[in-house]
C-alpha cells in the first residue's frame, strides 16, 4: 500500500481487509480467486495441477467449450477483430449486435432486446433509467447485489419485501401507491438458495397495484421451462414480465447482459441508459458466442432435460445424506453448514478430495446459514455426482471431528 502520512478511514479499511484475508490464509481457509488452468469438459477442471470435479460453475447447460460456440467466436474475430470502435450509439454498433439482440428477443418471446457489457451493469443502468426520485423500487430481500445497487443508484424510494413473501410484497405496494411509478424487481431463481419466485402471485399483485415487473433471469435462462426460455415458460405465462433481464455469462458462455421487452421500452433504454451511451459495446467474439449459444440451447434440448435430472439427483442425494438444502428446486443447491468456520472447514475437506465447491458466508448470506453453494450442470454424469456427494458427506464427518458441535 502506498505510504500515507495520515491515517484516515480508507487506510483503516485497507488494513482491516489485509488482516482478515491474512487470517483466513493462515488458517488455510482461503478458497477464492483460484485459477483454473484447463477446462476438462467443464464438469472437470485443472486447478494447481490437480484435476477436480467442478461443483461451483454457472455453466448450467455445459456449454463452455462447445465447438459450435467456439467457432462462432472465432468467426466473429475474423470478421470484426477483437474490439469495437467504442460505444454502441456512436461507432461501436456491429451488424452482429443487431443479430444477437434479435436472437435474444425471439428466444424471450419479446419485441426487442438491448445488450450491455455485463449483467451487473445491466441491472444498474436499467433500474436507474426506469426509476428516479418520486418513484418506488420494490425488491425481494434475497435479490442479487446488482439489483440492490441499481435500486440505490436510481434514487427512487427503495423498499424490500421478505423473501418470496406475497403479504410483505403487498404491504410494500400499498406504501408505494403514493409514488409516481412503481417497479417490482426479483430474481427468477435466487442465486444463493436456488428457489423460484412465485411469479403468478407477483404478477397478480403488480397488476392490482399498477406496478411494472422486472425479473432477473441470470439463473433461469437455459434452466427453467421445457425449452430453457426461463420463468415465463416455467409457469406457462408468456409475456407477463415487463422487463426481462438476463446475463450472457452463466448458461450463455460469454459475458454481458441484456434486457428484453416491448419495443418502446427497449428504445428508451437504447437512448437513455448510461451504460449503453457511455460504455463500450460487447466485443465481437462475445457477441458471436452468445448468439450461437442461444441457438444451441434450442437445437440441443436434451441438455435442459439432463440438467434437471442431474439437479434432482443432487438435491435428493444430499437430502438423503442428511443435509439441509432449503427450498431449492434447481441446479443451485445450498448445502447448509451453519457457522462461517464450519463452511470453510467443509470446503477445505471437500477440496482436498478434489471436489471444487465454494463457501458462501455472511454478509452474502444470513449469519448461521453459511453454506457450500454447490451446483451441477448438464455436463456432469450420474456416477461422478454420486461420488461428489459422498465426498461432501465425508467432509461433514471430518468437520464434526475437528469442530465438535459444528
Ligand atoms: C451473476 C448475476 C448477475 C450479474 O451478471 P454478470 O453478467 O456476471 O455481471 C446479475 N444478477 C444475478 C441474479 C446474478 O446471479
């Protein structure tokens, strides 16, 4: 750290983080930022020279490394190079961006779509473009950090309802009747718990209280619905979500984010959202890969079926081994450990046996609900999932030995 003659709050923050990270490293409990050196099919990876089963990936359909998607990325580089000429509004727009946005709109059953350079930025810019002072944004308590940040950035009045609790949502909507507009925002699949938003009830409330509905489909595209189109398909309710947000960096093995919706809504975002106006366009390789990935999802529906079979095996298998997995219905399976230390200890034991899982601790989740946030994908095979669950069970038994009382 640079030498300061003064000690202010910034210096104290830097020192506090230094001390915390050093302590965790000393205890051999630091699992973050580890570099994968080789992708071995996606369900397996090489880390520090060791092959590990990957149970922390967001590549739900196993599309990372898919030959057709790789080829599309390479073709885009050949045609357009590695970058863009700047922001979309000025010189940065490519025919490929238009094709990608048309592909997304068709996939989501929407009139139009707009893309941004990350999902995080998409939430920030979309929410803060749609809402401002005098409005209300109403957010599920377990929504992703990018939604929270977008709500705060909008300067609208920010209300939070209890997780997936419709009475609590209705109370917020009543309070928000005073506002000039109301936007309700929720994850489709909650990123830490793997459960699904009660869309029919949310839609009914939004209609009754004249609120807009925005759903973040980061973990539901390619996961929910028979053809992987997400939350509306899952509930058989086409067109009920006004602002259909998603990322291009999870199931879609690229990077970026999008909003799909009505043409006038997308036109507004294209002309008023600051991340579109002031941040560079998606690079060609990423746009090409994303476009091909949506096509592959539709052409290879077996992946969605296999993901669901694998997720059911994983959820049931962990429950049979005595683990608490909350309300998950998807490939995101919270394996509740209790204290942060307990989650760290179980992670260490699992990783020593070459099962790559990661701990999620407070403040990302409530204290006492620290967990392994484990995921399976369509790239996993039944026997390896079984074996990974046995390792997770052994990790718990070892934790019980070193931390009696957990
Ligand atoms: C990952 C995630 C994002 C951010 O997407 P990126 O493309 O990684 O920036 C937004 N919302 C949810 C729910 C997420 O899980």
